C-alpha cells in the first residue's frame, strides 16, 4: 500500500510493544514467585504454587505462591514487629522512602506497564499512559502527607497493621491506592493481590527491597480467596481495606463484626452516564468510549447505564454505533488497539450469560462487526437498548464492555432513574449548561460525579461510594483519615457494662409513685404511644420507681424512619438556618437548666454540682455545633487537569443513634447535635437505664423550631431496637455507643445494605472532654464526601 493510499484509508497499522524485557524479568526468577514477607522472599507453607496466565493468549506466564493461614500469620507478625519502629521514624523520614518508591516506579515504568498488560489483558497504552503514571503520582502525593503529618494530623496516630485485598482490574494502581496512604501514615501492611494478577505486586516488592524500605513495612502474600479470608479473620489486624465485589464485601463486614477492625470497602457499581439534550453529542460519544470500553468495561465505576434525554436519544445512539464500528479489539500489546482481553474465561462466560439474559428480557443487542482474535478471552463492544430500568442488565454489574441505554424526559426523571440502583459509586453528567449539571450532581446518590468527563482519578481527590458500593474514601485528605485514628482511642477503657443495678424498691416506697409519669415516644414531631401498648418502669439511682417510658418495638422504629425520610426540608435548609435552630435549642435548654439538672441527679445519682455541670456542658455543645454548621465546609482540589474538583461534604441522610448510659443528656446531644448540624435526620434510641433525660428533651424540641421528623426519640430495650435500626434499608448509617456486644450486633446487622457504622467497641468516652466528645471526628461521621469533577476550557 502506498503512502497516499494509507492517507486515504487512515487504517491503523500494527504498533506492537515488545514484551521481551518483561518475559526476561519473569525468566530471571525461573518463572516462579514466593511470598514477600519481612523484607525477603519466603516459600509458601503450603508448598504449592498456581499458574498465572496471559488472558490474551491463554499461555502460562508464571507460577505464584499459594498462601495459607501460616503464611498470613508470618506476614502479620512481621508487620506488627516493624510497625512501632516505622511509626517512630517520623513523617519526614517516611516521606523520603515514599519519594524513592515514586522515582523507582517511574524508572521501571515501561517494565511495569508491559507486565501489567501481559498479566491483566488491558491495552498497553492504558497501562503506560494512565495506570503507571497514577501509581507514581500516589506515592509522590502521599510522601507529601507523610512530610506534613506532624502538623496536619497532630491529634492522630496510625491504626497499626492493615490488611489489604485488591482486585484484578487495576492491579498495580489499586496497590498504590492502598499502600501509599497506609505507610505514609506510619502503618505497616499485608497486601493480597488478586489471584489472576499478582505479577506487578511482586515486582513492586522488589522495588521496595531495592529502595531499602525497612523489612516488614510492606508484605505481600499471594493466593486465592482462602488466603484473603485468613487475612480478614486474623486477630492481630487493625484494619481491612478491600476493593472488590459487593458480595465479598458483605462477607467481610459479617466476619469482622465486633472485632474492632476498621473497614474501608470499595465495592461494585452500576454507574449512570446521563446525557442531556443540550450536550455536545460528539464529546459525549467519546465519553461513552472512555466510560465503558476503557479496560474492557472491567471497571467498578464504569458508566454502564446510558441515560439519554428523549430528544437526542436516536441521534446519540446512531453516533455511538458509528463510533463503535471503529473500535479495535485485539492484542493488548498493540498500541493501536482500543480494547484488549477479558481477564479470565470465567469472567468472559459471565459477560456472555448476562448479555443473553438482556436479550431474553426484551433488550436489543447491538455489536459492531469487529474481528476478534481466535485465541484468548475477547468480547466485542456491546450496546443493549430498549432496556427497562428494572431489567437484569440495568441492575446487575456486568463488569464487561457492555452498556445499556434508557431514556428520560426531565431532569427529575433522570435523577430518579440514575438513583434506581443498589449501588452508588460514580456518575457522569453531560450538559453544556453548567447550572443544570451542578444542580444534578448533588442529587445523585454516589461518591463521585464527573461533569462532561468520565473516569477521572487523582491521588488528591478521594474515591469511594455510597450504599452497596461501600464506604470510606481512598486518596487525598479523606483517604488519610481512613488510615489514622484519634490518639485518645487506644487509651479508652471498656465501658462499665456490668455496673451494679441499684436495688429496686417497691413503687409504694416512692413519694412519686402516685403520679402518672408515662413518657411517650417522640416521632414525626409528635408524642406517640408505643405500638406495643406497653410501658417500661424507670428507676431512680436509689432504686425507686420514678416513672414509665414507652416500650418501643419494630413498628415504632419503622414509623420514626418514615418520619425522618420525609423531613427533607431540614436537609435542604441552609446551614445558617440550621445554626439558628441549634442556638435556639441551647437557649431553651438553658432556661430549664435547673429542671434537667435535678432529673440527672435523681436518675443517675450524681451530685448536684455534677448534674449542673452536665447540663451546662450540653448547652455549650449545642452552641458549638450551631457554630460549626456553616464552618465545616467543602474543599476545592486542583488535580493535574484543566479544571477543579469540588470535595462536597454532604449529609448522609437518616442516621440511627444508640445512646450510652453514661452522662445520658450530654452524650445524647454530643451524638445528635453534629448530625443535625450537617443536615441529617436522626432516629435516636435513648439510654436504656436513664431514658427520662431524652423524653424530657423532646419538650425542648417542641419549642425550638425543630422540623417534624428531623429528631425522633424511641425508648425501650436497646438490643432489639438496635437490631431493627441497623437492618432498616432507609437508615444510611448507625452510630452505636454502648456495650461491646451491641457494636457487634450493629456491624453484623448492617450487611444487608452495607450501611456505614460507627461503634465504640465497648470503650467508654469521657463526654465532658471536648477532645473525646466534640468536634471534627463527629462531623466527619455526619457527612460523606462527594467529589465533583468540573473540567473547563474549550
């Protein structure tokens, strides 16, 4: 073919990347890899290895050690031994190691890119131009956090030993997301890479050794799901960071319930790609290419649901199909191809089966006439149109190069369809009207929104999801907060759960016995009788019966959650208006200070002075959170792109709260006030031993302009009410402060919809101490970060 003919046809010729250096690297190690434990290579206790194969050819690449419980034990022991010294080294010294790792990754960039492509099957131009530069960026960025740690995180300390489990779709990038922040903060890690794709993690282990990283700081144990299970169950792990499927994440939540392990879970997704009629359709088409055919659609945040406004749906589909005809599927080492191989035959079978299911349910399956390689695992780019929002392919995570399209008429309908999923990881919004785009973004129930762009990532911008896409964030300041803990936590003692109950006297011995003091529940801004029709006696510190409270049950919780769900006006109110209500609450409580102090003295047995001190501390806490409402603000990031990223602090929604028995008034408001300040609605289970402070407080609520449903109070048996609250799908987070067994109950019951939990693990706080009972820790728990990416320019 002549040069002129090539210009006329504009056909791509082959542009192969040599894999010789990567294969030589494997061969130099005899094609067999052990674990990396305590700074050296360690043979597996199982004496077994498994094959890692090239998904583009099906040919074996190497043998990888099969880890078992003993291997995990050894790695955890090495990490524990190294952690104290690594933390004591100090942030600036740790930063030097992270800088060295970043530079070493850049020096070995081509080797890592090719090795990743061989092992994973993604196009080498993606590993070369996206994955590996981002890996280096994460280590550079977190080296900076290590350098600044002593100033920026002075009141925090490392969590300790962190177990990390990563998926096969971004093997080295996920490693960087997990390891960089953890070791920057002074933690040590045990990382288990995906069974299919362990080679770049093992290459990274060599880099750690080459730069002189102290032994035991990074440990890598390879294996299958059983290896990961051993890591999750290990009693000497302080935190588990997991990226993978929602089903596995749910099992991890269940297994770790009550263990005290902190969790970061980045799970599945079914992200909407919303195109409005005023969008630049040609740009949107290219956005779809990046959203779903990047990495063959094997991306947790892939834009797999295409939502098109009716007026442009046909044109957009026509343009998209024309663009799909030009996509090239082939050898991932060819720099001119667009899509490489699916990671494994099992995943290929799953994709094929789900596409078939989509056709059975009435979807119109369209694929371009592209030639697929005869060997290896390949699947063509696929569009399924005429899909109902409830169809299997619109709800299930396919994790392949398949996009489903639906239409909408109005912005409100677009939001409704977009949020019609159990997931909440990411979304893309396409419109030339920036006002419309920025109006839609906060309404989407997800952790990341890209405006007129998609699949944007940076180390400075936290990434993570809501709902069954998990919780926690990785990257940026919020990612650092997931690997640090307040330094007072490790000093807290177990709460006095077994405190002796005072001897209860007969009702006739109390001078108050003849007075009807049955306090009702407080639901939807009204006093409500309990559904059970029963009440529970309340006793004074001397054992005298001083009243009754409602015996709340499952239906009362349901009613309270329903009232909270409807109270969206509180969430939509300005921070200025919420502040005024909190100030008003404080002022009205101050007027009744003597009454509440007497109640505390009577019920808890504290001295008159201590009772007054608790009421005054409660009043100050309300004033403090009134002050915080318009000062705990969102941030603006400047990632290396033409644009900005808004890190918006949003209310979580409905939060369930279970109050402790100690300092019943102060602890209740210490939990309720920050949640209210940030615009959440709450369903609060009052102290089981001392509920009257809570039932007295609803009289203050009634006179302080708190909207109906924003603050609901239920009394009754703590454990049964807690379980109901934790299981409720409309409760987005549960805070539990009480006995250790109750914390386990909350974490286990939350697995249904993977809601966020915050439990005290049985540790009693001093609620009078501002460090322990007030401030940013509570505000962080009351908000979730949504990163909104906004590019600008022509």
